[in-house]
C-alpha cells in the first residue's frame, strides 16, 4: 500500500467511525476480512488460547483489545502493547434534549472533553452513537445508529450583532448558546416525541421501546487531502483515530507466529480522564492480560516477571508548530508536520516517556529508517496528558508517549501530514517485530 493509499484508508476508517461505538464496529468489520481469522472472545466465557492465535475482546461496545498470542512463554518475553483511544472531544445529546420555541425545534447538548467549541458553528452536523432498548423478549439490547445526512446546525451570530468577534474571538455560552437547530416546529409538535420518532425511523425500533441513548454530534464532511502537492490531510477525530488506525495496521501486518504476545488496546473515555469500566484507568487491559496468563498456565510470579519486561507505546497525537502562533510553542521544541513521529516528554509525568524508553523508541525509528522529533510543552502553559502514565502506573511497565504531529487539535476539523501516518505505522511494525 502506498503512502497516499495508507492515508486514504485512514480517512475511510474515520468517516465510517463517527462515534467510539462505530470505531469498534469498523475494526470488527476489518478483522472479518483478514486471514488468518480473528476470534472474538467474551469476558463471560472461558478462554482457550493457542500460540499464534488472533483474538479480540470488546467491552461495552466502544473499547477493544486485540492480541496475537506469542509462541514463547510470557515470562520469557513479556507483552508488547500499543495503546490509543477511540473517543474524541465534542458534543453529546442530553437525555431530555428536544425543546421548541420561536418556531424552531432544538436539541440540547453536553460538552464531552475539551473541544474547540467555535469550530462547531456553521458546519453540517449529524448524530451517531447507540441506543438502548427493550427487545421483543423484554431484554435490554443496544443498537448502533448513524444519521448520514446533515441533521443539525449551530448558526453563528452575524458580525453586525457581535462586532468584536474578530478581536475577542467567538465565545459561546455553554448552556444557552450551544443547543443545535433540528427543524422548524409547530405548536402541535411535542419535541421529545418528534425526536423519538426520528430515532424510530432511523433504527426501526419502536419509539416506546427506546429507553436511552449515547449520541455524539459529528461533522458529515468527509476527510480530504489538501495542499499544493496534497501533502496534508484533514478530517474530524484525527485525535486519536489516526493512532488507532496506525496501531491496527501494524498489528494486522505483524508476524503470524510471533514469539511475544502482541497487543493493541484501544480505550474509550480518554478525553474525560479514562476513569471508567472501559477506560485506561479501569480494569479492562489488566483483566485481559491476566486472562491471557491464566489461559497459558502462567502463575502469579511468572506473570509479574512478564510485566517487568513488557513495553507499551502510548500513541496519541502531538502539537505541530503553527508559524502563525509562535508564542504558543517552546522555541527549542518546534515539531513539524511530515517530519516523523513525535516523542512527547514532560518532567512531571503528564507523558510516560523517560530516558530509557526514549532511547528504545529512537532505536526502533532508526531501524525502520523513520525520522523522529522530540516535543516539550511551554513551561508557562498547562500540559495535556494521555493514557500512557495511567496504564504504565497501573501495570508497572515501561512506556513511552509518542504521536504524529497535527494542527488544530480538538477542532472539529483537524489536519496532519501524509508522510507522518506512514512513518508511525512503520515504527510500530518495527516495535512488534523487534526481538
């Protein structure tokens, strides 16, 4: 696959995955086309694993752990793990969202994570996620839902009524100015009934049976290449579906009979702190690793030995230098688009990188003939964090935080470099292949 084809594959992956629940569904669909076959494991069932077997586990529809079982005992090899996250910051629909007034029906939203709210204005928005309902057997079930057409809009206020917007920036009052316009309304319409009828029409589930939902607002504009030489690309959710896609491609192309157990752990809820049953601060990954150990008759001491020689790449996007805003960056740590993966370092462990893990990753980059860069945040600005420190602390394993450089992180429309996606996949492949 060419470098451009890799990125087109990424854009197709993102466009098929407008919510964390759709991310997992898209991955499962791709696994179904692979040879050797991948087997889904269920946490409620017993596991029987074979060396070289390819397996995956899903927790609550939006977090997934995939692994290839190694040939050698865990105590000799440990685990090789790449971690990333399936969620992105944005807007979520409230439970009693629909309201009407002034001839319009609107949906109330709650802010998820830290999006750049102004970027949601004047976009062709729609809804995707899942509903929970009672089926014909009176059991609770869930179903993914996605509205393909533009359904919602957040119109900007005209400059004639906001004369200082270009000087002061667009500031949206979070409770009163974020509700999204859904349709024109009449006095006869009951807003919540109208919205429930829309869900029924889209899912085929009777409105009375729909009990609740997790619905994300997404931008219907497809991903695209841009630039005079098409050297850049833009889409929603690059943070962090770009890393999820790179990790998945590296695992799918790995040795079918590796010595070491290879793992991709893709978590929901990173953008809100990871503290949930399916987040990186939950038990999902530790549970999977322990069950791998149990199914291979690895005792507690050998499991501890395995963790002690394991390594994790925490892959999340990095801040590329934007020359229009030079004061936002440390002058000694300007990282550039299309110049290779970024090693992210923070002395206070907002990132899990340390000198030994940095040296190991740099060596894998050199072996893969991939350039790399090093990033440190300005000291007078707060630094973000990742799943790296959380997972590393929980498991006691060495880790590094890396990511492809990008512009406009947490915008509804983010940008990155075409070469960097290929670079990241190549070094991840090298990591999985390293002895």
